[in-house]
C-alpha cells in the first residue's frame, strides 16, 4: 500500500513451463496529492456599479456615504488549481439587504483530491450601510413597460455523500430534467445553480408540486417549505436531497415569470448491504472479509461502496470484491460502509475464536502431599522429606502439547533433561503428570505449551531436600570434663535424635551436645526426615557423684561495724570457692593431729569481703566439677551514724549572754530531734564552743556537734550562732526573738509581742503592721495596736514597725505558717 508518491523496485518470480524466471518489477506512483490548497484568493464585486476588488477585506472608501443600494458578490478562486465547495458551502456568495441580514460568510473548500484548505471568513465592514434596492425612476413615456420574462440557464451537479459533483449545463426551456436525472442515475441528490438574465431585478420561487399555480405570484411572493429542498436566494441555487415534485419560478420586478417543473425520483436513500465472513489466519489472528452490495452497484463491481472505518484493505476472490481487516483480540468490532450517495451501513462483528491465552495449570493432586494434624491436603506439595518418588498430577483448561520442568540455578532457569524428573501428557492433552524420582537441586517451575505456541507456568514449587534416600552420617567425640562425660554428635543432615535423654530434632552440621553424669551404656538413634536411620552406642564409666560441703565461720550475731566483720568460708575438699563472681582456690583439708576431725587451721579458710547486710551465695566446685551452694545471712552490720534535725539552724543571742547560757540553749533537747537507725539512745555533744570574747562580738559564729551511736558510728554537724547588739530593742513574739530587718516564722495565726529591753524599763510601745513585705516609709498608714497582740492573722508575710514611748523604732518581719 502506497501512502505517498514513490518509486519501488522488487523482484517478481514468474513460473514457466520449464523453469521459473525472476525479473525486476518497477512501480511508480506520482499522482498522490495530500497537500491542501494554499493560494485561494478572495474577490468582491459591487452589483450597483460593477467594481471588482481583490483581498480578504472590502474597501468602501469610494462609495458615496459608505452605502450601497444593491448586493455585493464575493467569491474565492485559485490561480494554481481548481477549487471545489466543501461541507455544503459555496464558492460564491451574495450579500443582499434584509432587516436581519448576515454580514459574514465562511468559505469551505477543497482541491480535486478532497484535501480541504483553511476556511476563509469574509465580513462586511461595520461602516458599510446596506440599503434596500431602489429601482431607477423612469420618466413617463421614456421606456416601454418590461413584459419579457427572465431567461434561465443552469448548471446541474450530482450530490454524492454531501459533495456536489458537476454533471452538465441545462437549459430548462429546451431540455427536460428527467433526461439528465436518468443519465446521472442514483445519487444523494442534486444541486442546481441558476443564472437568470433580465433587465430588472429577479428572484427564484419554489412551489410544491408539478405545474403549480403561478397566476397570483409577484416579486414579493415566497417559496413553499418543502422537505429535502433548500433554496439559496443569494446565489440562486437549489439543493435537493429527497424525492420531490416541484415547480421552479424565475420572476422579475415587473412580475414576468419563467417556470419549469421537475421531478427528483432517483435519489438514493437505501444503505448498502454488507455480509461478513471470518477467516482464521492463525490461533492468534483472524481476518474479517466484508462483501458489499447496493442498489446502485451490484456486488460492488464498480467499487463505489467504500469503508468509512479506517484501516481496511481491498481484495478479490472467487466470490467477488471484498474489504478486509485483521484482528488479534476477541471482541465486537463495528465497521461502517457507505455507498456513493453517502448512505451508511454499520456491521457489528463478534469475534470469539482468537486463542491468545496461555494454558492454565492447576494441581489435581500431590502424592505424597502436605499433611497437618493428621489431615491430608492433596492440592499442596509435601514439606516433609520422603525416600520415595513424588508424583504431581495436573489439569489444564485447554489442550497442551508440551510439558517441561525447569529448576533454578544462580537466578537462571535450567531445563531438566531427566536427571530428577520425567513428564507425561494424557490422551487429549487436558491432563498431565510430573514424577520427581531423585533429589531436586533447586526451586522448580513447570511450563505447559498449547498448540497456539503460548505457554503457561506454575512456579515456586519447592521440593528441595524433600526426596532423600541416604541414611545420615554421624561423627562422635567424647571428653570427660568436670566429672561428666561431654559427648558431641554431628550429622550431615537434619535428624531426629532419641536416646540418652535426647528426644528432638537437630539441624545438619550442627553440634548435638550431651552431658552424661552417670556411668552406663547408652544407645542413640538418628533418623532423618525421610525415615533413614543410623544407630550409635557409647559407654561411660568414670563419673564422680559426691559434691563438696561448704563450711562458714565469723557470721556476726550482734550489731557491729562492717570494718569489724570477718566472715570466712572453706570446703571439704580441694576445689574453688566462687563468691560474687570471683574465684578463690581452696586447698584440700589436712587432719594434722590425726583425731579424725577437721577444724582450725586444718582447713584452708577464705575471708569474704562482706560490708553490708544481705544474703550471700557461696558456690563450691570440686576438682571433679561437682558443685554445692550455701547461702550466708548477714543482718547485724551497722555503718549508719545518728541524724539530727534543728528547729532553727541559727540561734540568736544578745551581747552579754554567757557561754554557759549559750551551751544550755544549744543542747536544749526541745530545739532539735535526734535519732539513729539502730541505737534508741544516740549521743550528742559539742565539739567546739564560742569563747567569752566571741560572745560579745556581733555577727554569725559556727559551732560543731558530735553525734555517735553505741557501735561507734560518728557524725559532725554544724550550727550557727548570731550575736545581736545589746543596744537594740529586744522584742519577742510568742517567745521568739524578733530581729531587725529579719524574718521570724510563727506557727500560729496570732502574735503576742513583748518588749523585753529598751532604753527605759517598762515603757509602752505601738505596733504598726501590714500584710506583705513593706518598707518603713509605707507603714505610716498601716494598722496599729498598742497592747502588742495581733490576732486573726492570715498565712503569709507581715511587716511590723514598732515605735516605743521613747521614739525608738524597730522594723522586722514575721511569716505565718499555718500548714501542719
């Protein structure tokens, strides 16, 4: 098939009577035209004055008032090739005045081969004023009245599939249309382009029926609406697409008429008939052959019945001409044909015969098969080894002509040529079997091929290590260690071991360890998964069965310090003491005095590093490897010194207080709490004390307490003494001294203030108080009491500003802590 102009030479073999002859055959195609017309031009003509213009845009600059009272013709033409109207359009159009006239027209056209050019749209300028036609005003008596009917000639086109094909010219006054219609034969209709000649304006009118009444017609009369008949008044063309009987009248402005009747009978509205035959080319390809017939072309001998569906090719056999298409998939295929008139026939062809499918393989049964909880699943392959052949029975959903087995080797599939399997296909090709008679070297797949050459697969069949006919090979090593016989078996494959306390499965090439602690003869059986067995027997006669005894001394029975603790252990025979992960060698005891008893230095004692209470395990291992244990309970170690808690960490005293008075305050048991974890009566004393000189020095001084319990644990604790100037006022609240610019914590919601010392003995004082921490300047508007008693105090800070009768002032703070 040629798709473009070309010259092709090929060899043609011609059979002869005596010999074949090969010649070069040259085919040249050079009349194919696929290029659309490109040089179409637009031409205009003013009917009012006959002026002609070229160009897509109309120039109206020469028109008076930019207006015209007559029509404007526009047409397209090409200097290089003939143009043909396409898609129901015309190559020429006339713009005539009307109230709702269209001011644009689009030309659609093609060349002789049907290649369509780019549509061209022409538009009248917006400034152009189209006016109704004005007939020339004649002077009375200057001209004779027009009584001559118009002269009419026409060009007749046959319409095929929507395209008008020129047939011949026609003079209606001389020739009957029936003669032309007979020559044209069946078509999709007619297009008749009239040319009317007259001294005045003319128009066409179409009436239904032959020899229709024309007596009452005038220039303003209109055409009938007739099905299948369309009149283009602008171009005086008539399009007929359905059978009809009509009368066509040409009339001028004076009412003169010329009419003719015509009958359009041979308009083809019957679609072609198409039958389809199927022709199998292969299992996967089918040819659909379409034989067509039509009322205008019997058996398509003229070739006028064409496929609308693309891709069809033409052929001929003893049944005649046909079109064909080849399909490769089952399904329904719609194919459309048309006759010369454009009537279409759609044929739906259902194809089910194409066989592109691979055969599907399904398992009929495995023997032996997968077994779980005593139940057999014959659709699943065995997972336990066997020493017999494995038979796989297969079903196919279609005929199979070949069955092969492949195994995987280094990511490649290798066909088995009978080294471990053989295949069989039953008569009819719908059943088959594979016998695996030897060890399978890798993953297996089965490939079944049907006569269509397409193969199906069953993959991921795992029979590795399933078929096994060799008994396991066992190696044995024995070694006496720690008074037991350590035996190691090793098998070249996975085995189930029974005997000597063993009763489970072991992997191949792994150690099967057994510790025998009693003398005797032991029999072992090694069975692989396929049922092959190997027997082994060993004899043991050198095991010591008496473990050592652990002795201990020095376990405290009353409280002592850990540094005074000395716990010792030993064992009844030579070996090793293990304590907290550390091993201590122990010599064998010796009965030095021969009294039959082992005591004192006759035993090799080990002192254990025990510093805290607890349970301690001691492990004794003799030279034969026998082990015994003893747990030592240590509960009387005390390394914790007493603890103390002071009510106040700072003791406030005034200058002039004696050291003895300070000592009494510091050792006042009501000002602290002393306790110990073991001793109910721990001791407290002062390690250092302030001198008399320090007692008169304002500031903070340090004293040290010594705390001790009855086992000798001691602790030093520091406390601070604040020496306050004797010149200051001495004021207490609930017995607690209030210090200047300092905070005193009270545990009650009241405060009883007492002035114990001032410049003048017994003088009165006022107390200004205010919630929060304030400065002296903010206390002028504070609440005031004169008896020194503050009640109903809320939790939190208070600022106290005290003024004596002698105008001494004192600023201090209290914190009310009501939490218990």
